[in-house]
């Protein structure tokens, strides 16, 4: 990244300052990072909802479990069907919850 040696001062009224802070908070960016994205014609993206990361964690754990089942099945020649279907059921529950929250 290029060295930044120029400082810019911006004066805002209360309304504009409040709007800037609201927009920054949605993205999780600093003021500098927010303005740099705008300067480079990049629309700053909002952070996903907090429960989104929780859902990703659950899906990753289910994925790990299913991969372990597949590895074991490959090694010993049969699959633990109960564990497999339990993980499959959990995936469907999480997908349903995501759909419910998006509607």
C-alpha cells in the first residue's frame, strides 16, 4: 500500500456527522477506511448480522463431523448411518432457520 503522507480535514454539520457515524458503524470501518473505499469507487459493505457468524460456526462444525464420518467410512468400509443422518438433520434445521430469518 502506498505511503499516506497527506492529511485531510473535513468539517461536517451534526446531521452529516451522525450519518457518517451510522454508516461507518454498519460497516465496521474506521473513518479513514470508509472514505478510502469511497475514493476508490468501492461501496462499503455492511457487516453481516451477529447471528450470521454463529450460523457459520454451526455449519462448519457439521461439515467437520460429516467429513470425519466420510473418512472413517472410507477407512473401515462402512458408514455410521445414525451419525450421518443426525448431521444431515442439523444442516436442514440450520437452513430452515436461515430461511425463516430472511423472510
